[in-house]
C-alpha cells in the first residue's frame, strides 16, 4: 500500500512540474490548495475569456493580494483596482473590476473570492472581471507597499511579468518640459539607451495639474492600452527623486570594452580602463560576462568586485562631469549566490585629491537565488560645478558569522545634472 501511495504522489509531482500551473498540494490530506497565486491564475488564460470556478481554477476558491492602486486619485479606469502578490519569488499583478473601487485603499490586504468571476483581456491587459464588493474581504490595512525598481528596457522586454504591479522607473522626460508643465496627458520617459515608455495621467486625476520634473523615479502601475505601454502614477508623491536631466552618453554600461581587457581584480597600472564616458579605475574589480551570475542589467558586461578583502575596492571616475550633480543611480546585487557586502558612493570636487561620502552605505545586496532582478540605488545631492564619483566596496575582511563580504555586481551607473 505504501508503494502504491508513493507512485501516486510521484505521478502528481511530475504532473505539476510538467504543467507549471497547479498550486502546491496539501499532501497531508491529498487536496489542492484553495488559494491560488496571481502567477498561476494568470497562466490559466488561453486567449479566450475564462469563467472561473473550482474546476477551471484548479480547485482554488480565492486569491490573497495587496492593493497597490489609489482609486480616489482617479488615474485608473473607474471601479478598477490593481492588486499584486508574490509566489515563489514571482511577483505578479492583475486589474480587478469591482462594484465600488472607493472601498479599497492602497496597502489593503484582501482576499478575493474568485468563484463566478471572469478572466478576460481588455486593451491587452488581463482583468479579473465581474467581482462584487462582497466577494472582496479586507483583512488588513496600511501594509507597506514598496515599488519594484525596473529599467525601461527590462520593463518593455518582460512586460507581462510587471503588468498591473507597482513599479519604479528612473528616466528623463523627453523633450525636456518647461518649468511648470503639468503632468496631465502623455509624456515620454526615456532612459540613457533611448528606450521609451509613456507616463500617462488622466485629465481628471487629482494630481494632473501638478508640475512634472525633467527627470525622476516615476512610480506607478505598469499599464497597457493596446500596443502602448504605460506607467500610471497613483499619487503626486510617486514622482520621487526629482532631478536634472541625465548627462549625455550616460549611463555607463561598461560594454564598449572587451571583458578580457580587465580580467583580473588588480592589474596595477592597467586598472585604469577607458570607456565612452571617460577613464575609470577598476581596483579589485573585473568586467564580468556570466549570464545568471553577474549583474548584467544591459548589454554584455557588468562590474564584479572581489570578495573577502581587507582593503577597499573602487570603481572610480578619473574624470569630472562639468555641470554638477543632483542624482546618481546604479544597479547592484551580489554575484551569483555570494553573501552581501557593504559599499558607499563618494564624490570629489578637487579632481580626486579628496573624497567625501554622499548618502548612506548600502549593505543589502541579494543573491541571484533570491532574485535575478538587480536593485537600484538612488543617491540625491546638490553639487555645483565639476565633480567625479566612485563606488567604494568596504574591505571588511573574510566573511564569517558576523561579517558579510561577498562579491558585488554593479551595472549602468548614471549621473544627473544639477537641478
């Protein structure tokens, strides 16, 4: 009998792996989980409207999620909320059409009874429709909602992964808006590689008349209208880290040089390498090219900094940008499955003679096993005149029970003019 049960459970496990659709099975009672993730719910859609019930939803009765929209600010379709959840490190979102969206607030944790609802596509967006308010139970409120930082290029390439979630895109407004230009309407957001996405603000949104900055981290719901990919802010505060425009030719992607040019962490005089933005000193750093391990945000190369050292490592500009700085951004994460480490951003206004730290040190680099998406660090400042920067990885020594000093991955360093 035990052998028969083992064969049955093995078959079920193989079926789950092959289909990639079913939720976890409660093996203690042999029943499907009554809760379904948005990742799995979205996968049920096969290009035609789907009526949801226990049969069509793999035995599931409800989905739990976090509300990431603000209906009161009127920048989503009427009586529509956006929700998201995470399952096995897979964040997914969906729009939900309800009877009255004003009943649900940003940061509410909700349980949605999906029986009798429909999974449909509208203007290219997946929507959970026919949901009555009484099918949505708010069981917690004021939960912290942090946007997921994503590059414009990655957002466009993998839009389905980010659709209807709360994201954060750092970009310039093109063309540069005149002082006092209102947010309302469509504005083009462009990154340093000329990738574009639309920032859309409804004319009747409560913040539509507020001014737009030349550059910022624009937070909001990843939205689609047909072929047009959009970000829809949910509040004026979603325009974070306002700054001057990105310097021409930035971000530095470290892709223009073959990785073999800097293949060792310390090459003495050859630590200085010329890139399109200028000459950089890569001390205790190499150009890494290993997909899935190095933190390659764009192109083919990323910076990989050495681990377990007792001396500081530097990724340092040997040149100045001329017109000051209001913001510096960069993407980071641990190399492969390495531990975290600690790094800081420093600047010099005397051609590299002395250096000062700006912003806080960062110690939350994460391994690729936790997420393949790099994190974005944003440093705000008000520096006038010529300035240069460096990223310093602290030489904390060999990792042990109290010290984390793994290899650090960096890419796409961007500097924004004074504002």
